[in-house]
């Protein structure tokens, strides 16, 4: 359906996020006697919190009046979820290395503690990745332009005259 507006796509994503939030809320209420229930609750809590952030962000974006503000809000929200996803992924990798080091040293108490942290970290990475993916799809559907890549001050390229990269030899005329 090409006649869908950006606002209607946002409303669909908001509805989908609310359904996911309700699902993760019900998942968190597992009986205590079930094996792994505590770990499932930890995962559901992370997924629930990320969906709550997404719902809040989408609601704020939908409050914008003009389509230009909507697109800017979506791009900003997507960027914030991407940054959060990358940071959570880096933290996950650090904790994995810490777990391996603790297990190799035979410090199984520390390994168990880090393992519990890894459960919630992995769930957070998965939830952030899913939220970012949904926002990325929304941006692709609305044909939103990619924001310019900002470079750090150390990476700025000086304005220099273009250097000749290769010497061009003209073809012989017959």
C-alpha cells in the first residue's frame, strides 16, 4: 500500500511496540518453580524497558506537527537507538571476555555473577537491535535521507587542491 502516510506507519509501529510490551509483561510473570524462570524474567525486563523507551520516543515523534519534523524525529530516534545498541554491544563483548578470563582462572563465583550480567546484557542488545531495525525500516519506507557523517576534529580533512592521482596518456589518433 503506497498510499500509507508516514504518520500511519508510525502509528502501526507504535501499536506493534505496545503489543510487544504487553507480551513481555506477561512473560515476566512466570511461576517461580519453573527452571530458568529467573533468567527469563531478566530477559523480559530488558525487552520491556527497551520497548517502553521506543513507545515513549514514538509518542514524542507523533506529537510533531509537520512531516519534516516527523522525519527529523524519526532520524533522531533511530540514531539514539543505534548509539545505544553499539554501546550495549561493546559492553556485552567486554563482559564475555571477562567471563572467559574468570573461567580460565577458575574463579567460578565471579564467572557465575558475570554470567547473570551477560543474560541481561544480551537481552538488551537484542532488544535495541530489534528497535533500531524497526526504525531503520521505517526510515527506508519514507525514503528519509541519510544524515551526514560527522567526523571528530582529529579526523577532519584539510582543504587541499586536488592532487593528480594518475597520469592519463591520450590515445593515438588514426
